[in-house]
């Protein structure tokens, strides 16, 4: 039997609940604009007949923009299985790129550099 079930646990015509992997399809528009894909839900829990268990569920992210996400409720209904869970749960999102924050060492180096240039300029004037 598939997925580790024994014949004793399955009954003909009885649906089972199982986690199915999520596969992202396409390249997010937000990623092309510098956004970062935040893939949070790698599996979806579905209710399905044992002989119709999908190998994976495809989620098209090609229209995904920065600061937008795909929720369970955004997926189209499927004729052979029902996706369980909170309809508002986020499967994948596109977040803005993180801004580089200067560390204190970088900030002091940036300040020290102009001071060194000024100090050299004063020495040249004195000479």
C-alpha cells in the first residue's frame, strides 16, 4: 500500500487525510523586482480517496508581487481532493528585500575615513 498504510486501515470508498507536498511553479514577479520568496507551507493537508492521492500540489507563483501572498483559499478547488486547514493560512509570500543595516564598526569606519583624508590634507597645507 502507498504512504505506509496497511490494508487494515483503509476501507474502499472512505477518504483519508494526508499531507501532500507543495511544488511552486513559475517565477514570482516580485522576485524579478528584488523580492524574496518566503515559502512557509511546504505541505498541505488534504482529504482524498486513497486511490486519488496526488503526488504533489502545484501552486503557480508567477503573478506573485512584493508584499503579496498565496493563501489556501486562493487555490482553485480540485475535483478529487479537498484542502483542509485555515483558508487564510499563507502558503507562500514575496517579501521586500532586507535593507542593509550598518554595523557600528562599519559606521565608525565610514566616519574615520573622511577624517583621515582631512588630516592628510592639513599636513600637505602645512608643508
